[in-house]
C-alpha cells in the first residue's frame, strides 16, 4: 500500500525558513514525478512545486520561485522554504503525480 507522510511544518515569522519532508513507502518512489501542493483555509488546492522522477527537472509556482527549492533523495522528497510570507500559510501535501496518493499534510503558519 502506497503511503506518504509529510512533516516539518510549524509556525514561523515572516522571513523565516522551514524544511518540509515527505517520506514515501509502498511504491517505487524513483519511478514517479512528485509534487508539493498547498491548501489555505477557504481556498483551492494549489500546486507549489514539481520534481521529475530522477530529480533532474523541477518547476515552481510563480508565487514561490526563488524562495522554495524542491529536492528528492532515496525515498524522501523535500521542500526548502525560505523568505516565508504570511500568504504561504497553508497545509502542505505531497503527491505522486498521476495518483491519488497523498499524506495527511503538514501545517505551515507564517505570522508575526
């Protein structure tokens, strides 16, 4: 059974940093393009970043370009988030592209 477990969220002040992790199990992680999504209260889910199956290609939403970095290693995907803004506040989820697999999410709150 495929499983994704996100962690690393928390509360930070504007300008701060967090590093999210997504640990995958139950499927061949290296075969899948992986994605980070986020959903703020009352808003639709947004795609934040994508990384190809071998990690050689990445893509970002315009709102996070230059601040967030997606990466992957073995069975884990990461999202390094720098220069955080209040509008980054959301629950962040990881997902294997083309599947409905996702974790429980990790809350990120950016507030002074």
